[in-house]
């Protein structure tokens, strides 16, 4: 079965997630923004074999530790979409701007597109392209577990910022309604920051995307 553990990292309390197959103990890490020793301590505690890095997008708090972790353990980097190349190129500048440790540049092993899948052990997750916060933002969805790792697309009671370069509010709203809602009201989502929620709860009460909002 599919399992996961959310680990808040960096001063931004970014929800890095370990995801794994409990039949094989094979694992991937989603959005290792920093605090790599904390992440790796959890990998060891759980007895996992970490084999991949998955990225939702390339903002510093989500991708800042990616280059170092990939280099340290020889891991492939899966995602995000090509539209985030300029954010990857700008990681060193982002590091200085937000006071993060210097970020290593990296080249994704595989870019992701809408409709792709990623696999960890015997578990397969679907990929949805959800631009708006960043142009290359992707989301990972497990139909088996009814869980979606949505990065900074949607939060409990809020949505991702769109005032960064190449962000777009209308595009983000369309991503949420056209890509996330079809996953089902009972799907629990793990946002990039803050607590989990369900798509159904957000459709009823989120002031930015509730169904009653025109």
C-alpha cells in the first residue's frame, strides 16, 4: 500500500513529503526544500530506501535542497514541468533573496507533463499539470490512497500566490477547478504549507474557489 509522511522543512514550514510503498520500502521525496539531515533521519527511522526526488515546482522553499540531495545520494530528479526552467536557473539568486543556504543548480532527469505517471515500488501516482502559481507546476495524485500532493496550487482556506514572475490568477483557478476537483470531494490533499484538507471542504468553504463563488 501507498504510505506518506509530511515533514515541515525550512523557515517557510514547507511540507516536504516522503512517499513509499510498504511492500517494497522503496521511497521518493517530494519537494526537499532544505533541512536534508532531518529528511534523511526520517528515511532511516522508517527503514526506507530513498530512490527518487519528485518536484511540484522550483521555488526555493520546495527545491532548494534538491541539487545537493541528488548529488549526495545519486538520485534522479523527476519534475517539475519545463515551464519552471527559469526558476531552476534562478535558485542561487532565490537563495540569497530569502536567506536560504546556497542552492545547487540541477537538471531534472525527467520533465513531467499532464497525464504522466510516476512509480514508487508497486505504487503508481498520476501527474496533473496545474500552472498558475508557476508555469511548470505539477501535482501528484494517488487514486489508491485518495491523496494528492498539490504543492502551492491550493491550501486549506486559500490558494497559491500568483504575483511571482509568470504567475497568473485565472490560470490557477482553472487548474484547481479543472484538474483538482475531478479527483473527488473525498480526496485529501497535502498542500505545500499548512494543514491537510479535502477538495470537498474547499469547494464548500474556500473563499477563492468555493462553488458559490462567481
